[in-house]
């Protein structure tokens, strides 16, 4: 089958966007290393409309809901928020919103409302048509072949997520398809998929050379470009925990799966560094309310979004 240019371009666009988005967001979030809380609030609340909704809350209502959230973060009810409690709360928030998004997508993808998303329904939602590639026939056009490979990977993940062999995915299986990192039975699949892509010599590990992909230094250059130096540093200091010069399956998992735990811990430490007025390395309710704006432009409240979600601020939940 020969695919038209629109879906092929879309496939490459998705691939490029995934590779570039983290760096672009980092530059906007921390220009010249300076933290922009206004970027946090606007970008991560979802846009100007959500920011406007946030502003509509009266100071009294903001105060009330924030105090309720503080109480729920304080797991041992001792009146203080520790790094561990803040980190756990932020990780829970990440997972909650990922699951909510997947549930909303499930409704959109389930075209016939039978509480199941078929592979055809997934294709129609994504590409406005059903696409079926021959697994054994590569395409001549490089862009179309790149898209074919991405599409086949999606199909394999879809099939792995389907535990009961029914024609489609139920909600729990759809969540496993969209967020395999959140579901235990998908872990091995995620590792094997990464090995298939990066382990070129088939030894079950990913070397630094394989990690860097097709990069080869320009013979006329005296040193590697900056982005390669950054990637090498990540390989050596973030992923290769046993310092053997290669990534084993568990180390590989820390590379290919978003490390929400690390992000949450970093944000928890940042909040304590900025808001801990008496240097006891924990936050009281008074310290948080004293720095309310900082707390409401952090991941601890998902940049204020939790004040609009009863799941977080309602006392009975």
C-alpha cells in the first residue's frame, strides 16, 4: 500500500515533536536559567482560558481550597509537609491527570460507543481513515517508510495492551496502550521495544554509540557539538548506574520512560528551598500561605489546576 503525503508528514511531525518538545519547553520555562512562573501558570493550566478561570476564584476561596490541599498532602497529619510528602503528592497528581486525559480520549476514540476502542477506531481518530501496512514490505519513500515503522509499533503496543483477546480495548487496556509506563504488564514490552530500536548488535544492552544513534563526528571538527556532550553526560551520569559503559534493560527503562519520580523530587526540594522560612527542611501551613503565589505556580498544585478539581480539594475525597 502506498500512503499519501499527509499521514506520512504527520508521522514525522509527531516523531520530531516528541524529540524536540522537551528542549523547547525547557528553554521557554527557564530562559537563561531563570524560572518563569507565568509560563508555568499559562502553559500548564492549559492556556489563557484556564488562567482566566483560575483568576476568577476569590482570594477567600483560593485560601480555603489551598488549605484543604495542604491537609491532604500532610499524610502523617503532623502539620508539616516534608520532601517525601510533597514528592508523593506531585507524583500522584501526574498520574491522576494522565489517567483523566486517557479516559477523555477513550470516549473520543470509541466511535460506536460500545465501551471498546478497536484498532480501526484508533486509526480513524488519528488519521481519518483505516491504515493497514504490510509488516514485511518496506516502502521506497523514506518519509512513508518512517511512518510505516511508527504505525506498526503502535499496532504492536495496541495488541500487547489487549489482555482478553477481544476485538478492541476496554478502558483499562486503553490506558495501558496510552501510558504503558503506568501499567506493570506493559513494562517488558516497553523494554523489548526499546531494545529492538536501539540495540543494533543484539547483545541485549545499549552502548553509548547505540544510545547516540546515527551521530558521527564531523572529521573537520575539533570536538563534538554541545548537544552530543549533553547526551553523553546523561548517558554516563543519569542512566548508566553501574558505570559499565552500557545500559541494561532496567537502566534502559529509566531512559525511555519519563522519570516522574525524579521530577517530583526536584520540585519538592525546590519548594522547600524557596519557602522554608525557619530552615527546618519542611513546610508549615503558615509558610505555604506566606508564599501562596509560589505554591500555586508549582507542580504541587499542578500550577493551580487542583483548586478547580474536587478530587484534590474536597474534604471528603
